[in-house]
């Protein structure tokens, strides 16, 4: 599969017109769209949906014609669990939760790039994952 998984932080930058990140996130999202398909999964959808009151508003903000939906395969769930366990054994923050690990593992298993502005943990936990992030 080719294309790019879009992390929720990038989507939220654009949807909320974040003063600091809007320009970078908009440009990176457009560049990725010009290079192939864009994907989200249920975790990304859930994180973005917290900004909306109605599912119809989420759907109109994340149109299916632009953001293809992918289900998380069990292989990605397994990888997410193992990466999270390794992260915690290295002394990773107790406040860190699984969503980023599901997103990173899903992109890795699906062979997708990941567009994110929070690359540090992804680089450490999923070293083979191709990232599109600030400074790249």
C-alpha cells in the first residue's frame, strides 16, 4: 500500500487553525495528498472527533473522498503493544497512552508514511517507519 497516514495532531492543526502549526501542517498535508492517498484509522478519528459535538460535523471535516478509512489490523495491535511495553521498560512516561503506538504500528504494518509533527516517539519506537515531520 502506498500513501500517508495522517496523525491527528496535523489534522487538528488545520481544523483549529492553530497559530503556530497551521502553515506547516497545511503545506505538509497538501504535499502528501499530491504524492498519494491519505489515510486515517479509528484512533485518529476518535482523537479528532473530541473537537466536535456531532458525528456529521466530523464526517464533513474528514471527507471520505479525501481521507480513506482503514481498520487497524491485529498485527498492528500486537506491534503497538510490544512497542509500548519496550517504551515503558526504557523508562517512558507513565502518562503516555496507547493511541500513538496504535497509529505508528498501523502505519508501519500497512507500509504507509506517517505525517506527524510529533516525530520523536515514533522514531524511537518504530525506527523503520518513514516519517514526514518538521525538519525532514
